[in-house]
């Protein structure tokens, strides 16, 4: 499975961006998806995850109420709508896919994700 993320860019504080991640896998609907982010010099952190059909979503506390993860299985694409952006949201954002179900407590564990995209840079200016 190849994942390609795009949609990053430069935005002012309070602005919005929508990231997209397209999967090469034609059985995209079998994959659970996640978004992670990484600031240079820091560990990668989970942002959001979504189940195969999109009925269940999870968010890191730092983005709850501001970010929304969604998916369109017909387009093999997962989205991350980011609103009310803050400078601390500046990072490289990665999409990831996993074959295993999203179980309580492990939906943000990087080791459970099987495929990773190349990342897209989001910069929020103050």
C-alpha cells in the first residue's frame, strides 16, 4: 500500500487547512487510517484515527474540537480538516494505514500501523 499525503502549507494562526491522503490500495475500505505529526527534534505524535467505515474516530486531546478526520472509501482517501490552527500545530503530518482493528488503547500506537506516507509540512505563523 502506498500513501501520498498532500495539502500542507503556510497558514496564519486561526486559519484552516485540509490535508488529504490517497492510498494506492483498491481495498482501502479494509484499512484503518491515522494521522500523525512530527516536529523536528521531537518524537512523532498521534493526531487522529478513523475506522474502516468511518464510524469511529479518535483524537489527541490537543486537537479535539479543532480537527476532524474523515474518509471517502470510494476515492481511497482520508482527510484531516484542521481549523483554528495554532503555531504549536506546526509539524510534518503523516498519514498511516493499518490492517488490524482499532482497539481501545492501541489506536494511536505507531507500531500497529503497517504503511506510512511521506509527510506534508504544515506551518502556522503567529
